[in-house]
């Protein structure tokens, strides 16, 4: 389950307020009555905020899903490269059985519907020399090679001998499709910066200047607008934040 998405909510609120305030000001300039202006601007505020929220959420959900799958695939490939070969074979056997295939575990291979499946997961793409060793060992007997990735030379060599492969994406899809991903994964937990660390980074003394510049610009803009209150409040708040960061913030290590 995803955590509360503050940037998404902030975007929706920003566009909602922009639409509501702008429409209210334009209608008041056009001498539209106060109740009508307030009602219409409120409707536009809700419509703009809801539309932005839904559209942005859908887009971010797709990006989040793609990123999560990429991280999960990378963690699986690392796990298969570090795991003992017999345990890797057992995990693959469970995935193939979940698809209804007949599987037997031999000493150094899997027999899936009587076809040898050879698991050779490595940190680097499998080389042509390693593929040549397998071709010498199995001779004319066909096999399917499961691996993370292949070098171009290895890919051409296997294609020349008509040997099939299941690479990283296909292996991940097999585990994901059958819901048999190994758990726990070796090094599967991706470390994330805690909130305290991110907050500390925001309050470095070097951030005081951007806060100050933004606050001063907002205060200056209040001199040239019909509705200066927002600029005065926001500018003053940023100036105070810049002073607090400068006084109480920490220096970058």
C-alpha cells in the first residue's frame, strides 16, 4: 500500500486555489455579485482540484507500478545470482509447476516437460565461453538456458545452434505470473531514507538563501498586485523560515 502522496495533494490544492481565486477576481472585476462569484469560483475550485488529482494520480500510479516492477525484477535477478544453485532450481520448479508443467529436478538441471532447463544466473551477462561449455557438454541435445542477460556474442552463438533462452524479463514474468516470487529475497530490501533524514537535509544552512530570495521576491510582488495579502503573508513566512534555517540549521557534512 502506498503512503500518503503529499506532492500529489499539493499539486491538486495549488491548481484548485489558482482556478478558484483567479475566477473569483475576474468575476468581481466584471461586477458580478459577491454570492454568485463565490459560488462559481468554489465550483471551479473543486472541479479543477478534483480533475488534477485524478489525472495526476492515474499517471503517477502507472509510473509507480513500473518503477516498483523494475525494482522487484532487479532484486530477483540479484537474488538468483547470489542464491545456491539447488535452491534456485527449487524456486524455478515451483514456478513451472504453478503453470501446470511436469517438472523433475535433476542434479544440475530442471526437466520441464522432459526438456532440460539450465539455470545460469550471473552478475554479468553470460559470456560466449560459458555458452560454448554448455554446448560441448550437451552436444546435440536441446536445452533451454535461463539467465539474467547474454552478451551479444553469446546470443549469436546460441541462436546459431538453435538453443532457446529465458532471460531476466521472461524469468521475472514467470515468477510474477505464477505468484511464486522467492521470499525473502537476498538483499531484497531497498534502503530508504527515513523522514528524519530528509527533514534534516531540508534544513541545511545552504538552503537559507533560496528561502530568502523567494520570500523577498514575493514581498516585492505584493507592491504591484491588486490583492497583496497573499504575497505579504507568503513572503514574510519564507523570510522567517530562511532566518530560522540560517540560525538553527546545520552545516552540510
